[in-house]
C-alpha cells in the first residue's frame, strides 16, 4: 500500500495513485468532485516553448469527449516545416501528465499532449515523439531503460537592493539576506513539486552582479533521476512555472546561456544512468562499469553534433569558452569540472558509512538504497529543445554501446587534470574541441546526421530544419566581432534573453 501523505503532487495525493496510473475516469471524477471549471491542453511548439489551448467545461459529456478525442490545431502556425495547405494536426492528452494549475484563480486541470497527424499516427517530427522513439530503440536493442535529470540554471533580474550585497561572482550556495531570490526559488520549487516534478534541491549559484543599477542573481534547481520522458516533461514545466512566478512578482528570469561577458553563464547539465530491473548499471563492484564507459564514449563521439540540440543560439558559444567552468574540449573525467562529461561523486564503498560517523547515536539501518551514481553531460544550456536534446543523448548512448572500440576511445579521452590551467596546455592541445558557433554546430550535425536518422528516430525534415535555423544566425567568428563592443553584445544578449 503506497503512502501519499507527504506527496507534494496534489493530484497524486488526492487520487491516491502515482501519475503513471492515472486514467480518464480518475481525471473526470477529480474534476467533478473538486469544482474544476477549466481544462487546458499544453504542448511544445517548434520553438521549444509550451503552447496552451483553453477549454471551459460545459458538462460531463463535453469533458469526456475532450479527454477522449483531443482537439485540432493549426500545425503551420506551430512548426515552420508544416505547410499551410495541409496543416491540421491533432493534440491528444496524456492522462499521466495531468496536474492542477498552481496559478489560475479559476480551478484548472492541465494536461500535456502528444501530436498526431491526419491519419491518427504520432507526428514523426514532433520533438516529444522523437524522444519516445529514441528511448524505445535503446530499450529494444539493449534491454536498458534510461533515467535522466537536469540542473536548471537561471538568473533572476530585478531592481538593485543595496542591503547585504553578496560578493561579485561568489554567490555559490549563498543564503538570505545576501541571496535575495532564495524565497522566489523556494516558491518555484514548491510549485514544481506540486505539478509532479521530482526535485533534488535548489541553491544560489556562482553568478551575481550589479549592472546599470539592476541586480542579477543566478540560481539552480536540480532534479532527481527519473524516467527519460518524465524528466523532459519536468524540465519543460519547471521553466514555465519559474517564468509564471517571475511575471507574478514583477521580476525577469532568463535561462539564457550568457547574460554578459565576464560573468558566469547558465547551463543545463544533464545527468543520466542506465537501469535494468531496478539496478543502476553505471557501477560494477564499486567502480564505473564498462557500460557507463561505452555510453560516455558514444556521447564524446557525437558531442560536436549534440550541440545542435543543446546549444542552439549564438550566445551559447559565448558561454563555451575556456576558464569559465564550461567545457570546450571533448574529454571526460572523474569529478573534473573542466571536462565535457563528468563522473560526479556517487556514494560508493565506505562513503555509505558517512551517516553513521556523523550520527554515532543513531543505530537505525540505512536500508537498501539504489546506487546514486550518474554521469553528467555539461555543455547544454537553456536554449535547448529539451526533448530533442535528451533524444540526441539517447541516440549517442546507444551509439556508444554498439560502437566498435568504444572502451578504447573512452580510455584515450580520459583526463584527470584541469585542462584550463597553463601547466596542462599540452594535454588540452591534443583534444578535439566543441564547435565555436551555431554555424559550425550545424556543419557537425550534417556530418553525423545519418546516426540520428537511423530507424527514422530523427526525421530528415527535422535535421534539415535545425541546420537551417542554426546557419541563419550567420555567427561565424562572433566572439571576435563582439570583442570590446558592449552595445552589440547587449543587443545579441537581449535578443536571446528568453530562449528555450
């Protein structure tokens, strides 16, 4: 018998079941018993942002029909590649995604939707379905399930408050009153948890500064690993909630990778682990497993083209520069924040005894807790289409597992030094680097496109559209062009402030 008393997800708590078990009748019964007046459909457009369709409930028959058939939408207004001459698409709700809107004064239930084409088939080019195809391909070929989570970084931008100023670029884990946006962050975390997001923790991040009498405070909300599709939904909804709260409180938030030159940029680090029958496959005998190393090798092999999904605007490449704790070289390492793929601490071996040392008076058993080891991909940022990014990572992981000599490649690209330090320049020079602009990222995707298009996971049209968009920025040598030009830098930052 599951206990839902401490569950922050309001719908799960009320229904007494996990969201994966939600049925149409559950939602109808909840709406009837709780005086819900509206239903909203939400779905991702071609720009990676949530779109909304509002419905006033006119009766039980209307509600049942709505939840059974979905609705029609104009695909040509949602996606650049859908022709106006044949633009109708269906949006069909996923019951497991249902949640109570935490903002509306009118009681409202929200549901995320999937796209279907005129024949009632899943829309092959929709980002949400591309992710599902990628995950299913991995499960079918390996038997493994992929779990993921994100580290969502963002800036809160508001009027300067001269009381208790934190030291510039020293905001990491700062507390109130020096971290002014802690209360905002905690409110966001509560709302995210209420709609089903699984949060690990939140904290203030390194970046904080004053510019033109405006305060900029960087924050991070980190999630816990969960089923791949749910991880994508959680990140998408978290960004929506944070923006809604910013609107409510009269401040601005930005997930943009770079706000200004010389200050900490914001990333969207992705952690993942492969699981089979409840067992974390990233560790074997308290060491990183061969499966984990093969996965890392696959990501490194495709890392240049993965930027096309995870670093999609010109300011992405103002963040990916040396000496900023953002990766530039294609390599991996343990606990090393200068590398592209990092293996963080995982509570292995004697580390499991720490709680007993800290609390010798407590004789209770720690229980059988699933190994927490993950692997972290560090270059993506808030401009990413979250579904396409996770789909690309899934393809890369499968690629590594199947790739010949992947263990050898992993061994060759392992680095255990800080490659940004001058004394390690020789190590850095031997490594390939990530693209330095959107234009180059597009070329890298074009070179490796067949791997993503295998099994029609990514459609040709999707890849073509991404390449076209990236090249349209015409941002070759952007860093050099912007050097010392404050006005032009501000223009490009402002143009991309609300990316993703």
